[in-house]
C-alpha cells in the first residue's frame, strides 16, 4: 500500500475514533509542529494527534501500526536534538494536553503524572508537603516529564541528585503495536528486566509513554548558594578540583567563561564580579549543619585557588539573583551574536582545563567565538558557538567547529551528549562514539519493541537494523521446540 | 544438546582456541543450582569470553557465567549448562580515574578487593557486599544492592558503562566512562538484574562516592509494626539525609531493630545524630535510642538459607513486616526479615528445612502486599526440590515485552535458559 | 523549598521584571517583520506563560506557534484561515515577553501581523459588524457617554431588568450573540458621573505639573477613579491638568491592528498633551499607559509626529510608578482591609511594573496585602478581547475569579478598569462578597482617612 493511501486510512480511522478537535489537518497548524527546540531541523507532519488521554494515544498508535505508518511522539517540543522532528508521511502524537497530575502520594514519596505535565509542575504539586522533584533541566518550567523520560534529562543538580532514570520507578507505555503495558510501579526492584530503565533515555523510539511514576525527594533542610569570580577558567577549574577532592558533594557546580558572562550581563544585568574571566556557582544542600560546614570548605577551596570575589546568597531572592545569569546563558548569547549553536558534550571532569584550552585554540583558528557554560562538577560542556549566518562561510565554520568540539570530547574519553540526546542532530556522530557492534546491540532492544520500525524512525541510530532473524546465526532447531515443549515468538 | 558428540566437539573447539582458556570437564563442585556443567572454561580477557561464547553459540550450547559462585543457586535452575564460563581470573581493576570518581573493573573482581583498592584513594563503590565473596559481575547480574541504596541508589543507578559478550559471541559496549551520558540506549539498566540471560558482563564502569569521613549509627528496638511506621514517618519528616535506614527482625514477636546510618563530617554529624535521636524519641516515645560509630552485627547481610526478596511501596513496609510476622507465627518458623525499610526492599530468610508449602505461602503473602504496586516477592534461593514446585518469580509486569527482548538478544536461547522470569 | 508566593513578592519588591526585561532593539522599533520573526529561537519558554496555551495545549495557540504562523504567512501562506484565527485569539497580554529569554519583540510581531489581518484577512459579515460596532463605540468617549445615558434610562425604567430576564430565557439566549450577553454582564452598576476640573492645584510645596489621561471606559463608567487619581496626585504636591479636548489614546485600536485609526488617535492625544505643557502625563489605566509608551513605535513612519511621539512617550508614566519614583509624602490614614492585588497584564508585562503598586499598598497602615495564585495569567479582559473571543475570555475570567475568591480578601485592587469589570463579571454571585477598586481609589481613601482633603 502506498504511503499516501496508508495515511488516508489512518486519517479516516482517527477522524472516526478520536474526539472532535483531536486531529489536526490544517496545513498551517501542522506547520507549527515541524520542529522542536532545535529550529533548523524541521519536517511538517502529515497529521497531528492532540491526544487527551492514554486511550487516544493508543488509538493513534494502533491506527498507525495497522497501516505501517510511522509516528513520532512530542511533549512540549523543547528538546535540543531534534528528537521530536516529525516524519513527513507520518503522524505526530502530541501529549501536551495530557497535563494532569494523577496522584501525589507523599507517604510513598511518589507522584503519578501524565506525560505532558511540566517538570516544574511536579515540584509545585508537592512543595507544600515538603517535597520536590529533583531533576531540574533549565527548561523545567516548560519541558514535559514525558520528554524528560525520553531524553533521561539531567539539569544543574544532577551532580548530586541524579538524572531522570534515577527518579522514575514506573511507567505506562503504548508499544509500537498499539498495546498499553504497565511497567514497574511505586515499588522499586520490580521482578524481571528493568524495562523502565531501558525506556528512560530511549528517545521515544520504544513506544509512547502515557503515565510516569516518579520518586519525590524530601526538600533539604538547608540550601546555600555561593558565587565566586576567578581570573580565568583554569583557576576556577582548580577550585572545582579542590572542592571535589575535599570529598564534598555539592548539589551543583556551574561555570561560565568570560564571553558567557558578557552575554549574561547584556541580557539580565546579573552584575557578576567585575573583571572575572570565569564565574563558579556552587550550591550545597542537605542538613543545615552539613551545609554550613560545606560552605566554609568551599570558600576555602575557592580562596586558595585564587578567587577574586565571593558572594553568598542569604535568601531565595538572592539565590535567584546568583542563578539568573547562568539560567539565561543560552538565550543570552543571542544578544551578543545574531546566531549561535548550543553544543552538548561531556569530558571527564579532570580533562576540563585541557579541553577548554583546546576549544579556545579551535575557536581562534576558525575565527569563530565560543562562549562556554558548563556543569563543572561532571564535565558536561555547553559550548555556545557564536556566528552570523549572513556572513559567508560562518554557518559552515560554526557547524564544523561545533562538530570538532564533539570529536574533542570523544578523544578525551567523554560522550557526544550529556543531556540533550542524540535525536536527529547527532545520529551521524554515534559511529564515532560506538562501534557498529555496539550500535547493533542497542538496536536489538529496539527490534524487540518496534520490529517494523515505525516508532520515531530515523532517530538516534545512523542506520536502522533489520529486525528479525539474522541470517546464518541460527543453528539447528532448538530441541525444546522440536520436542513441542516451547514456542518461538 | 546431545551430550556425547556435541560436548566433545565443543571441548576440542575451545581447546584449539587457546590453552589459556583452560577448558576442562565440569565437576560436581561446579554445579549451577544442581546442574553440573559439561565443560568449564576460565578466560582471562573479554576476547577470550567472546571466543568461547561464539563457539558455544555455533553448537547451540547453553552458557552460564560464574564469578565466585556465591549466587549460582539464585533464581531458577537453568534447563541445562553445557558451558560454564568462570570469570574469577578476570579480576583486574582496569582504570581508576580518581579525580573523576569513576572506576572500570573486570567482572570477576570481588567487591571486597575493589573496596580496599578504592578506599586507599578515599573513595568507595556505594554498593555493599551483602553476600560474602560477591563479584562485580554477580552483583550486576543479580541487581543486588545493599543499605547504601537509600542515599546513593541501587546497583543500576551507579552503573554507567558495561562491556558485554552477546549470545552470538560479539563484544559490545554501552554507556561510557563519564557519569553524564545519554548517547544511545542505557543497556546497563537492562543488563543489571538480568541473571546472565541477555549477555555476559565482562567489564563494568561505576560512579563512585567519597569515603565517609565519619559515621554514626542510631539504633533502637521497636516493639511492633505500628511503632515502625511512626519511626519511618518521623525519619522522612526530619530531613536528616540518612545514608541508610535498615531493619532487622527475627521471628514473629521479637522487637524490630531499626538502624539509621548517618555519614558526613564529624562536627555536623553530632548535630544530625542528636536530631535523629530526638526525632525518633519524640515520635515513638522511646527512651532507649542509642548511637554508635559501628554498624550492627546483622548489617548488610542477606538472610537465608532460603532467601526471598520482597519489594513493596515504601509506605507498605510496616504492613509487609506484619504480614511476614503473621506467616512466621502461623508456620512457627524463625523468619529473619532484614533490609532497606525506607525504600521498601527487604530480604526474608528461613531455614532450609522449611516445607515447600510454607515457602509457597510466604510467597503468596508477600505478593499480596507487593505485587499491586509493581514490586514482588521472589524466591531467590531454596533447595532445588522446594523451588521445583513453586512459582519462584511470581507475577511480572510486561512479561511479554521481556520475552521479546530475550528473543532479540538471544534467539537461540543459550544464555542461562530457564533461570529467569517467565521461563526466560 | 520556598513557596512560590514568597519569591514572587521578593521579585516584585525588587521592582525588577522577569528575565526578558531588557528587550531587543530600540523602543521605537523599526525592524521589519521577517527580522523580528527570526529573533525567535523556538525555545518554547513562552508556552507556560501564555493563557491560550495554558487553556488548550495547542502549539498554534502559543506565542512560539503564532510567530511560526506569521513566518509562514511571510513565506506565502494566506493569512486568512488558521493564522488569522490564532492571531485573533492572542490576548496581547505580553506575558510571553516577560518569559522570553531572547528578548523577542512579540508585541511588535503581533501588532504588525494584526495590521495584515486587517488588510488581508477574511471575516464573516457578522464578525465584521461586531468589530465595527465595538470600535465605533469604545474608543469614543462621547459616544460612550451617550450609550451610558441609554443604559441609565434602561436601568431606571426597569427595561434593563426585563431585558436581562429575557436574555436568560434559553429560547432567546440562543439567538443573542455572546458578545451582547457579555457586554451586559460586564457593564458595572452605574454611579453618577463625577466631574473633574481642568486644573486641580497641588498641595504645597508644589513638586510639579502633570497631565491626566482620563481614558474612555474609565471616564464614562468609572469617573470616580479619575477623580480619586487627581486628588491623590494633588495631595502629593502635583498640579493636575485635565485637558478637556483629550480623546481616546488609541490603545484598543492599536492592539487590534487598526493602525490608521490608532495613529489618528495618537496624534490627537499628542497634540492635546503637548499643548498642556506638563512635565509628565500620568495614566491610570494599564492598557492606555502601555499604548502611550509605545507612541514612538506607532508613529515612527510619520515624519511630522515621530519626534513628538517619542518625546511624549518618554514623559508618560503609570500612576503607581510615578508616585513611587517621586516618593510619597502625604500622610496615609488607616484602612483595615485585606486586599488582593491583581497585576494587569499591560502594567506587569507590557510596562514591567509590579513592585510600585505593592509598595504603595504597603504604605497604607492596616492594609493586608494578599497575592493571587497564577498572578501572571491574564484575566481575559485584554481590551475588548472579552467581547470578541467570548469563550476563551470566559474560561480565563472564571479561573482568575476563582483564584481571587480563594484569597478571601475584602477588596480586589487593580490598575485597569477592564480587569476589574472582567473579574467581577466572572465571579458571578460571589462578586457581591467583594469590593472592586482601582488602586487610585484605595490611595484616595487612605489619604482622606488621614484627614487630608483636597476640595475639587
């Protein structure tokens, strides 16, 4: 059946089965869904389903499965790797209307939510009970928990508190053949394979999540934020090494270099220390006595490393003030440059100084500026490659430089993505980080869930694996099968 | 596999591969839950393991891996074991990036040895050895965590990279050496707790924590489940950031021993200990709340020899403890219940002589409390005769999907067939 | 974790606007639409701040989605159809501009886009009639006064009550446009018109000379607010000039994309206040204040008025920002009331003024200030939005009214007549439990309580 006829069949089925208004067919409206937070990768979908509940997600997927039509899931569309870019002859299943918080269970320290719930809304729902949801990506006010599950999102505080995968204990999944499966739950260590763990971070390629059970964290007794200005990233880096070496586990250690500071000042008047070539934001949380001791230790480390200035946040307002510059950093560079690329790579923390120097060299050689903002505690870099698309060759140069930075990360034993995911954007780099055998093994998992390759196809892996039996690998028929005691699926 | 011809052919094949593999006949001492393997190899590298498995795959021979053999009798007995891969010689620490708090280690290394090495650099793997002699590979394969899971997470939470040998003998890596990494699927999660049925783990990369500078354990004896509930609630409310919260109870009416581990710098620790003692005292009305710098004697030890693992929603722990006590009273068995009370993961141990029907009743009681919230009651270890007649794994959510995963990774069903859930 | 309310108050007290406070480009604007659209990096931070997205969860109902639609139109997609639909549904509340970390000029984009809708959009005859009627009435104070007179007559004769009963009858209600029903619901109880003198001298020692914009709806339906405003300013030492020949400032028309009309009104307003020779033009309606501050942009292509427009815009101040910047000195009398303060969108988002009104209220002894949940979410008034997009406005109004009621406060205070009408109308029978006041009236009450009276 041709793609067009298959789509028509899906459209007809959904028009019949879904509630009115759930199916988007207007061309202009479809256009608004062509990309996520990575605007330069865009494809207009043939159909959009605005699912209101798990049942509608299931119906949409089942209709696609019956016709072999590919589908892609989308939450708030704020991802930075093009993971929610639609397929042209496919359906986009949008979970943005599934925004209910189904249950806040403080006694069990769990919250059950629909996938369209914004990350921060989970914290809002349990804050008065003295709890919060720990993973805090910078886009937490808008990014959806479903998207967080897909990407295994982190955030500044994952240094101490972990990522999404450390906070999801259960989920409901609509499998690519249109069935709903409940996995895990409020309890930990569910018997069997940790499919929940495998699904978190699978970037929407194993099905569509329709409910998430998350672990809530008890709000810390005390939170303390310090900001330290340093002459350069080397001294700031030395402070980080000292802090970590002292056995401290801050909840966050963020660094911004000179250019990033300039941008942040231009955007939000954060008034970071004058003359600082680098700024560190260190946050500690936990029992008050611990935090107080930790603050003293962090101060010592910073001063010894050569800090120019230290600032302490005495209350929430001051804390917000210290973070303001860091949180606005990505968008802020838009004020000092017409265009920019946000990169996301990881190197071992100890390699940071060397890598930053190397980035500096690459930048100088290419004549393209790079502002650096990063999670200094775990080596997750976010180089912001600044350019002007109107100038001939700059877009090209910026992309090359951005790519070279990823190579640099791999050279130092790091990763091509710490938070944003592979999606569409970094498919091509997977081969640099993993061998064909590694990628083949990962896709064995994909084949188990999506043998027909209709669930978010074209994402994460550079080349799809042929699912089903591998020619030549099988020996004789399994004795149990011959004996009629077992079946093969 | 036809025992005679097939085994000889495989043996010759393996011997031809390398003398290093040390291929030999399996002995009774090599038994995997009662099944004596036909052949045993002792590889010293991942490449060796891969080659051995590839040969086994070619002949459809069933393969089981062994570290120190401390948990070979966990799960269900395998349908057959044609080849036992002994990884105990692969015990090297391959890379310890101290500044990055990351260690890459071969699967045959014991937790003990690893711990000693890491401690020398002021670091630790936050996964205690709860079964003496455990190896890294075994702990990963069984997903076995200790008290530290409360603060630092379970095995799957600290595992950041794996090297595995697939059922077809191909070596594959997932994850990375850096803690922050979302490139590709998180196969480490899939392999952790998979009982060797998806592949053989030969190397694991872990995220480490600094060694605690000081520790204090607050202990008290609680008269019953009601008081336990109150105590656990008080601990949650008081933001003390405990490293571990464990309970231990023997029998039906003995007190429930509660132990709360607090770690950190000495001076602040004193304040936290005082706060914890006060919170517990206030909530339970108890006066005898003690603190000491050492853990209780029962700490971090899985009870047995008949061992059941129970995981429930955290708030259900007091009720679960009551259910188990009721069972102990009814069957007049000295049941030992021990584990992470704040997280809802407990182990129950009873004598080897416990009747299979009683064990079955224990599983039923446990499942009634645990299964509805996605947890379970799993009979990990028991005499073969006991296991034979019981549904040891219990209800499993998503079993169909799990079977499909198994089919994808091991279509020939040669990796530990029958040890895992649903006959996998 | 601190409560959201506390950090909001802290931020308000700090007087700062949100992250997006420093906007791109000059106040006079001037960049073409395609460039403005390019500023958007598609991050999506605006989504949770947008009332229509909060209600529907549909991308095309978000600022990001609307910008995308405008981009599509620039690339050739006809504006009639879904682009027009979604542009119509935008409340122009500017909450997205507060949220946007990239400083996108959504206000300029939507205004320029709306001009295109006016020129190239397609409207049903009914819709066109409705719009013509609304814009023939509201921006014209004299016509409003005439309408008011009719309403008064209808009230006194009992005709209005009769009509209301009729309107409620299902058979009738079906045929009556929602707009008409909404109009009726919104119209406040009609109090006698209080008049203002042309000049109200300030108390000694005099600090300056300000002009007062009397507005359209404000002057006809809430004349008391203007009188209170003048009294407060005079009490603080400012001569208050009230030009009699002022008309509509053009806010309603400008925000709706009716450019020629808005520019016309702006020129008249500029002429009027330039002639008045005042240091500052004080505005007590949020929508008007924000419109006047944007005069430079509105008239930048008018060589005769561009400079004057910029000049007047620079001298325009909202009442509360003016008072706080000048420093208040008139003694405040005690008012033992609980007040829920509502941030009008055109004050908080468009002008970035949040702290000043709260500061003023905090200066009143005995007054307890309570914050309203979801303070950044529009009440649905949005100029004449609640007459044009009745259903959406109704949902937002109900949501806001519920939050207001939840504060349990005695008085709802806002700096915009439209908001007060909308929230009161949405509160239904519960509206009786609350008093709806403009901040000027509260200040005036406090001054009078202190025994400081200034005869008009």
